[in-house]
C-alpha cells in the first residue's frame, strides 16, 4: 500500500503529470484537509443519511424476503435468477423509470440504496437458509418442533454467519448505491459533488471526495464486523 | 434375559421405504417386519447402506414409510401426519453424528429437549446435571461445542437423548468415533443405565463385538434392497460384564454374526 502510494507520488512528479488528470497523492491529501469540512462533509452527510436509512431498511427486508423464499424449493429456484438479475442490472438505469412516480426526492435515493443492497443480502441469507444440515433439522423434528420454531431456532441461527457475509457485502453495495443515486438524481450528496468537481476539472476534489466515501464504507463495514463478532460468540 | 412372549412394544409390519432422487430410486427398506419387547436391548448390525438408520428414523417419526405400518405401545402411526408431541417425548434419539448446535453451550444443548418438550421440573434439571457428571462433562458445561473434543461431543449427543427420560432410546452408532477402550467403557455404562432404568433400547452398530457385548438380541441386515436376514438372541442374561468377551460363547456369537453379515460381500463380488 505504502509502496503504491510512493510510486504514485514519485511518478506524478517525475513525469510532470497534469494535476487535472492525475493529482499527486499529497495534492489529494491537502485537498482533503482544506475542503473536507467546508465542502465535502456537508455532501457526505447527505449521502450518509440516505445510505444508512436505505441500509437499515434493506437488512430486515432482505432477510425477510430470503426467509419467505426459503420455505419452498420452487420459490428458491424462481427467486435465485431474479436476484442475480437485479444484482447485475445497474440501479441507475431504473432511476428514470421511477422518477415520474416518486419525483426528484431524497426518497428515490433511499430506494436506490435499498435496490442496490437488498439483493446481496437476500442471496447470501437464502444460501444460508437452504444449506442447513438435515440432521440439525431432524433433531428438532424428533422433539415435535413446529416449522416456525425450527426456522427461528435452527435455520436462522445456523445461517447467521452467511447472513452476516451478506450484510458486510451490503455495506459496500449500499455505498455504491448511495453515490450512484446522487449522480442519477442530482440534488446534493457526495455523488453530485464528485460529478460537479469532475466537470470543472477540480480533480483533487474528485479524489478527496472518493477517498472520504471509501472511508465511510470502511467504517460501516467495520461496524457490521464488530456486531457480527458480538452476535456470533460461539466461533 | 428370558424372552417373555408378551405383546411386543414396537412393531414394524411389511415396511417399505424408497428414496427417490434425481438419478435413481433407492430401496432403503424392503418388506421389513420386526418386533421389540419392552425393556429389550435390541441391536441392529449390517454393512453400510443396508437401512439401519432408516429403521430408527421411521420409529422416531423423522421420516414416513412408503408403505407398511409402524406401531409403538399399541398406537399405530398415521402415515400422513406427525405423531403427537406427548408421544414423541417418550422417545430419545442419538444421531450418527453428535449433531450439536454450535451456538448453544454444552449445557444449553443438553437442556434443549426439555425446553422443546416444555418439561421444567426440578427433577429433570437435576437429572441433567447427573448425566453431565456421569460422562465427565461437568467442567465443560459452559463451553461451546467447538471447544470440546470429538469424544466429548459424542457423549453429549448421547446424554441429550436421555435427558427427558425416554422409555425408548434409539442410538445410531453412538460411539462410532470413540477409541475402542473408551467405547467399551461407555458400553458398560450404558448397560448399567439400561438395567437401572429398564429403558427399551435400539442400538445400531457395525462392530460385531460391540453388538454381542451389549445386545440381548441382534437383527442382522443386508442391503440392495435393505432387509432383515437374521434374528439372533444373545443368551448372556442381564448380568453382562466385560468378562463376557473372554468366553467361548462370545466368540461363537461373533463368528456367527460376522458370517451372516459377511455373506453380503460375497454376493457383491459375484
Ligand atoms: N434422504 C435420503 N435420500 C436418498 N437416499 C437415502 C436417504 N437416506 C438414506 N438413503 C439411502 O438409503 C439406504 C439406507 O440408508 P441408511 O442411512 O439407513 O443406511 P445405514 O445402514 O444406516 O448405513 P450406515 O452404516 O452407512 O450409516 C442407503 O442406500 C442410502 O443411500
Ligand atoms: Mg446409518
């Protein structure tokens, strides 16, 4: 990491790269220092609000959808390709379709985050819910446990590590969703800031904004990892 | 033990079980009929895949037969719906693998049956502690399953099936993963418990010596299709000790059983 940063720094200076094309790393750091509080932070907060809101909705929604799909093998077979389709489709494409219904609202950005995040949570949870060892379920059956009881006490618990894998990937995807929502909808947020800075060739601001967004994603990710460590105490 | 010819406690009549998978249909059990008396220590032996586990999974109502009838204590199972919780609480089942839930501690795993069956008398909780003690797990009660050894896990799997004091205990190769010495010790402890409690036991193993040591009667099974080929009473009486192993009669039984099982391999070679 340090070597890459050093190479970057040296090459931008040595080859006299135009800072509008690729600013040196120190340029970016100084932009980060100078512009973070007055320019980047307000936009980042807007994005963060949509991101967190969308994520917090996507988590229970995704797990719930996966839990419903897991109840039938046919449903699993139908749902899986659909989930992969929504994962592959860039959510930005859907935004113009949604705008007539919802308008240029912050709601639409939250929706983009949900659409970007939920599928990966559904996919991972579904794999977890449908791969519980048969004996673990048989044991519950041998004490006459109900289907709901088996799901709640065994299937869900057994799938938890897998569900968390989905939640962690979800952190990354929801950040992508929040930024692309800004870009597609405009109206503030770090994505809009990046777009504006790029069009005015304020490349250092572009990079500093991207850096701040990355930091946000990393922090979110670490929070979820921390929760996982506390929830899955038996590992 | 003298076979008293009373009404059998557990009966299977003309039971067939087929497993249909994508590639093929397996006849796991073909026209299996058997009887187990109350208080009997029945052993089922046979090569891998002959349907041993399938028999006890049917009796424990984990799976339903393709055809045939199953009766326990005069009650005939309905092949379309699960038996009642009260009825199922009369049985305990030890799985071929320890089958512990990794998110529950040793004690929580042990107490799970009581929770599921809504049993919460002081007597049962005390019995749970007694069982923990018996298999030397009292110091690991708060540990998670991945913190205990394979042998400990297997012992926990066994006492978990006993914790609600079932009348019928089904054990699917319970000590398969233990070394021979520990296994013998566990077998003797199981015999003590059986004598003390009068539980009806159906015990599965592929170890002939173990079968003759613990069983009061042995069913020998063969595969393709899974069926019972012999019913061998073991006349050692209830006072079984490890010393039985060194008697002439013991090796006669072992040879007899081995021969009955061994025929399978011959027919497969042909
Ligand atoms: N759920 C299932 N689906 C398909 N086939 C099955 C299933 N359960 C058992 N079988 C098949 O039924 C046959 C009998 O299985 P079973 O588990 O009763 O054998 P077993 O005598 O217990 O063998 P082992 O000593 O290896 O445990 C085997 O051929 C097995 O492959
Ligand atoms: Mg088996």
